[in-house]
C-alpha cells in the first residue's frame, strides 16, 4: 500500500501522536477527518492519549480485526471509557459453594460472560461496561 504523502497535512502533530499511539493503523484518512471535526484542544488531547495508554494493551490482546478503527474510536469518544478489566493474573475464579455452605446471593451471582468479573442478572449477559466496550447498546 503506498501512501500519498503530499495529500496528507503535516500540521497536525497531535493527530500524529494519536496515530502513533493507536494500535490499529487502518483508515488514516477517515481518522484524520474525524480528528479535525472533533478539533481536540490540549486538555482533550491529553485525555485521549492517556486513555490510549490503558486501552492499547487491552486492544493489543485482541486480533487486529477486533480492534476498533481509529475513526470509530474517535467518533465514539472512547477516551471516555473507564478501565474495568483486572489484569488476568488477578482474576479469581468465584468459589463454588459446597453443600455445607450457607449459600448467600453474592456467592451465586452470575458473572459477565466477557470480563467474568462484573455481576449480571442473566446468564450469558455482558455487564454494562463490556456492552459499551463491544459497542452494544442494550
Ligand atoms: Zn464485563
């Protein structure tokens, strides 16, 4: 794939920083157009780059095709996402109650089928954070 450098404005150093930090390099033209539309000021640029710092490793754990396109990420204001995934090493399997245990509701709470951490009210459901992360609305 050959780029066309002369068509690419070079007066967007903040966009370049975003692009460099973003773990998927597809659709640069659309991403740049969205960036120009958002026109992030210095505070927002900081916020965006800070969000990428924690989202980048998570995205890198997914196959490239499952990472949002940079343009989609910007359009969805994904820098507003909140970190919710514990590192895998800290993930603890819920302890199954034995028949000698007085089962309490929190023992039997259903877990989100994506992050396995957040309680959900139906088996197979995603928690609200995971639904947002997957772009599901309800
Ligand atoms: Zn979840």
